[in-house]
C-alpha cells in the first residue's frame, strides 16, 4: 500500500503525533474534538472499532494545530487554517519544505516555494487586523515531510511485524 493510501486508526495517529510532539500528552478525545470543530475529518475507507481511519493527509492539519499551539497560538486564532490546508494538501506534500504559513491576527497566508510574495501586498495583510497582534511564520512543508518520514517508518514496522507473524 502506498504511503498516501495508508490508513491509521486514532490510536496509530496518536502514536505518530507523539513522536512529533514527545512532551505533549495526547488523548484520543482530542481527535474527536478536532473532527467536530472541523480541523480534521478522517476520510479513510476503512473502519476500526466503528470509527473511520485517517489518511496521512488528514493528519497534517492536526499536526499543524498542535505545532502552532506549541508556539502559543491557540486554535481560536487559526480557525481559517484547516480549510486552507485541506484545499492545498497535495501541493503542500509535493513541494515540501519552505511551504510556509504566515499569520497576523486573524489573517493567514500560505506561500509556496518560489512563489512571488510581492503579489500579496503586506500592507493589506497587516491592515486586515488593526489591533496589535503577533506576526508568526511556520514551515508547513517541513512538517508534512516529517509526517511522511514517520509514515514510512510506521509502514516498515507493520511489514516487519507481519513478516515475523507469518
């Protein structure tokens, strides 16, 4: 099974994310919450314990929210982020590092490598939110690559375990 088609139960997602965020305590109910508030809806074709499984692309928005929380940016400040990620998932995974998110107040921009940022007027970006806010920038493409690497590691572990059981 190819990496993009690989599916993960909520428990397996927790294990993957725990490797990315070892100091964060992750519980399965967080994934239910993220599903309910629209951060990430599992779109896998298989079910485990009556719940739909996640694909690698379903996990990226969760990982991004967790990474930004680590930097002190709460979910309420990035509510427009999950749809932005969903709309660009394939391109984010394809282009990888230097696919960056930039945020200021409630405004979020996704810039791809070699994209001309001059066509996004900074004045308009900053003027959208008049209150003093924190400007932040995050390499979403790097996070996508880290997830891919963990996915490969997980797939190899599954193959080894299946071979040992046979």
